[in-house]
């Protein structure tokens, strides 16, 4: 187990790195930052030369893969972090320095157990993309198919493990501060983040996720998932169909290729809603670098390391919340928050309804370009604080992805109205899930499952109450008040039992 001294040294080193790049300014000036954290920030920047312009990408890259993943998410939100910061962070998505090809070649051969020449007719030494966890090389298989070969960076597992240990240590101590930090439940957030990264660091699981998503998205012909080459896939190597298209980040390229940005934006939003609401299994890293416009107008997604799941009950709640916001039914949105346990029951539902209306009404009917996301988020964060709403880690991926999808769609079509785009799909899905036919189908399925459990229930009853003629049941044991004295209560109980047994024996002898 890593010592506390090691964790402290790492945190100070990371804080020093952030300070040197000017990335701690916001934390230090935030009124909600706990005094202890503010003092640590000041200590971290002590004597450092703070640049006038923060260099976020350099700071995140220097901190390692876990911080880079956060930077990738922020790069899709120029309306939150500013155009300059988003442009600086964007290169973290696929423009990091690659590992030497000799190392990559050795990793492929070790992982797949065969020489590269037997697996591929050719493979390009220069990667087409080098991200925080893996890099991708274009290759042609021995059968003549063009594929993308994704290989984990050398030593990435150990690097992630060290960072996550320190994140967990820091989260545990931060939670002890109470107040706003405790409400955000940092320990549970980091535990959830560890689960996410476990999938990213095993490319077999990523390949399985791509395969499952492809099956689900067969109902959306405009959104495709590349095929997996399972014979050339292992824990550290994944091979999939090569995608030839224009990245959604390349707006001039999309226009030059003759694509309609508005059609692409609408397709992306509807595909995400299908994944998150209808299927409950969604691509949780839908930034511009992972999405391509194909020549025939379809959208293709890559990079399935981060995927999210939500159960049916949570999906119904989500759909009802979206529908309530779209239609202005804030009362129903408030009721769902109380039913789901997102708001503690001691709060007043009417007051919560009013608070939601104060956030929702100013943005209803507006185009994305006319909505101040920053003001809306400030309002939502104020609600969570005022109503003691704890962070819901199982929804963090969904929230993060919804922000990403909105950012990508808005970059394609600033006039896109998210409510109008999502409305028809959400209404139709709710009708199919909450209508009388759905209720009847759910009841039939539930009753059939209950019937199938009856034989096992009967067997358990027979085991508990055997038929006459067997061994007699043991006599009932009377309760004994055990004296608990520190850790020696067991010895006290034994002594009392021995005394009772001795007394009984004496009575029998007399």
C-alpha cells in the first residue's frame, strides 16, 4: 500500500505543475472552495512564475492520462471554458507524442503471439492518432482488408494505478472537510472512475462494447459502428474496420464534402437518445475526434473505451425529466427527483418545482447559440446545493456525454434547438414504455417470473419445515444476556457458560 507521504508528494508535485501553467487560478478565486484547499493552492504556487495566459493542455498532459481524460471532455465545451482554452485542450484528443514504433511492434507481437508479418501485409509506423491511453496505426491484413490497430501505450496500466491511488487518498481526505465537498461524494466519484478506466485498459472489453453497440444501433441505419477483427484482438491490442470519412471537428471539410451540418447534428442527437434512453447502453466519449461523417451521409463512431449503462427505471426517470423540461411540466420533473431519491425527503416539493422553473423557463424555445450554458449550469448547481442533492455517480457518465453531444451538435448547427430535436423521440419512447400495452406486458412478464420461482420456494419451505418422521427438531435455545467487556466479552460468556454447566451438574448429582 502506498504511504501517505508518497500521496502528499504526488499531490504537491501535481499542484505545482498546475500552478506553473496558471491552471489553479479558478480554484483559488472560487468562493465555494474550502479554505483548506485554498491554502494548499496558495502553497503550491508559492514562488512559481504564473503565466498571464493559462496553458491548460500542457498542464493536463504533464499530469498524466487521468487528467488528460478530463481535458478531452472540456475541449468539447468552448462555451464553458472559452474558445482559446478549448482550442488548446483539443490537441489532447489525438495529437500527443507517440510511443516509438519498435515498442509498439513488440507489444503487438507479445500480445497476439505471432510476428507482425504474419498478421499484417503492411502496417504504417507513424500513428494516425496518439491519445492518452493508446495509439492507432493504419494497417492492411494478410487477407487484404484495411484496418485500424489500436495498441495500449507502454506502462499505461501502472501509471493509471498510481494516479488512481492518489486520487482515492485525496478524495477520502477531502470528504472529511464536510460541506460542499462532502455533498459531491468524491470517494464514490473516484471509485466509479476506476470502474470506467478498467474497461479502457482492457481492449477486449472495448471490442465487446463495440460489438454490443453495433447490434443495438442496427435500428439506426445512419449511425454505424466499425466491425471488430477478433482474431487480431487481445487485452493490449484491438483491430477494427478502417473508417474513411471526415471528422466532425473539421467543419470546413464537412462543408467541402457536401454534407448538411444540420442533418448530421440531428442524426447525432437522435442516435445518442436511442442509446441512452431506449437501450440504456451508450457511447460515453462522443467528442468530435471520435465521430466521422461518411461519404454517404452516415455518422461513424470509434473509441469505445468509455461506455455507460443505466437501468430501465433510471431511463424512464430520465425520459420523464426531459419530457417535463421540454413541455414545461416542472411539477412532474420535481416529483421524479423525489421519487428517485435525488432530493432528500425533508425538502418541500413545491419549492423545488419553483427552483426548476427558474432555471428552465429562460431557455425554453431558444436556439443553442442563444442559450447561456454557463448561467444555466450555475442555476442547476445552486439548486443542488440549496436542496442538499448528493452527487449521483452512476449518472456522471450520462451527464458528461449529454454535455459532449450538445457541444458537438451546437458546433455543427448553432441554430439547433435541443428540446425540439429530442421531443418527438422522448414522447414516443415514453408512450411505448408507460402506455397500457407496456403496463400489461410488464405485468405478464413479472407474473411469469413469479411462477417460475414457485418450485424453488416450495423446496425452501420443505427444507425449513421437514415432513414428520425425520429427525426431531432441536429444542429452542433461550436467549442469554452476554456481558460485553471490551474485546474480552467472548471469554466472559465462556466463563458464565462453564459456571452454569457446573451448577447443573452439582444439582443432578444431589
